[in-house]
């Protein structure tokens, strides 16, 4: 089954993070990605630009409106994601716990619906 791992962290922490620490986190992500690729659990993953680059779209009564920024103000912002293969939620949670942001932010794990199955 596929699971989406949404990575949330406080973007403000990245602004003042020394380059050596940032490099360490990126290296952890690279090691994580290589590890789940080697086991066949990797499906996709990407980092996102800061939430200040987001645009929220709403359609109400046939009228489209856009708002700069994310949908809601939060302490943690969506910074990236992985889609992984795991036999069950417990295994997916164990994989997500290995992400570096699990120590400083949070990882939301959700099953992906498979509409190709009857």
C-alpha cells in the first residue's frame, strides 16, 4: 500500500540554521532516500519552496479566488513529502519516524487511495 508522508517543520528555524547543520539534514534525507530506494519502499519525494510562495485557490458559487500564502497560519509548515510503499500503517509509521523532521517538527502519514483497484 502507498502512504504519503507530509513533512512539517517551522520554516523560521531554517533561516538561521548554520550551513553545516543544513548540510547535515540534507545528508540525512539523502541517506533516508537511498535506504528506502534499496528496499523498494520509495515511490516519490520532493522538497517544497517556502510557504510564502504558496497560493490558495477557492471556488465558491462559481467564482474563483486566490490568496497568497498557505490556507492557514500554523506553527509548522509543509516543507516536503515522500510517497512510500509499506505493507501496513505500522510499517509506514516506522519509516516516517526515521525522517530528520520527526525530531523537530512532525510527519503526517496518510494512506493513498488506489482507484485502480475494483
